C-alpha cells in the first residue's frame, strides 16, 4: 500500500471512496462525499493534509483536514475528516495508515491540535482524547461524547475555547 498526497487526478476516486465508505442505503449519496468536494471548492481543504491510500493502482482510502477556528485563533487547529476506506479494504490497516500520515503531516506543519467527531474506541489508539479534557467545546453540545482532539508538538494549554469547522460542515 502506498500513502501519498491527493492529486487533482484523484478527485473522482476520492468522491467514490467516501460515497462507498459511508453509504447507508442504496442509491443515496452520503453527505461525506460532497462534503470533501465542497471543502475543496471553497478553499478550506488543506492540500498538504489530504492523503490517499493506493493498492494495486486503485485509490482505496482518503483522509483530509480542513481549516478550522479554535476560539479566536484560525491557525491553531484543523478539523480531520472525513476518513474513508472502501468497504472491501476495511480492517486491512488502510485507515490507521492514513490517520498516522495525516497526524504526522499536521505536526510537521506546526498545528497544535487535530480535532474530529468520531468513535473514541477507534481514535484513542492514535492519542485522541475527548475535547472536554482540553477545554475545547464542540459546535454542537450533543457531540461531547464523540468530539476528540489530538494534541501535537505545537499544542499549548492556552489552546482552548469553542471549535468551529469550515463552513461546509454546517451545511451537512
């Protein structure tokens, strides 16, 4: 498996990955697929934090981060997601490889926090903790049990406050 930055030629495959990874019912496109398209179109998808997993020449997974605001600071944190893997490749290490890659890249770029809404049982292995432990509040109070952050090297205890995703997230 190869993990590399997403290229413009990958866009259709990335859309397909999220459509298949999050499909809940036949014939209905899940919101995660057009969300990535909207983040990209609006300039909020961070290109240096958008990665694909490739097996045998096929894009089988994708992860990205987008711009975010923590309190009054737009440069401290990024929002991770969506993370998608084609169902035929679940439980094969693709998702883990993508998360490790995006966390390492976000750390190298100097971000303090990577924030996501997801299953704590899955993301704890990557060092994510509930945001309440860090003084970060989710956009929706109902998310508290699943709203997590991963502190990186640039994290400081002063990185606190209300978290806001890029605008495309509020439309899903």
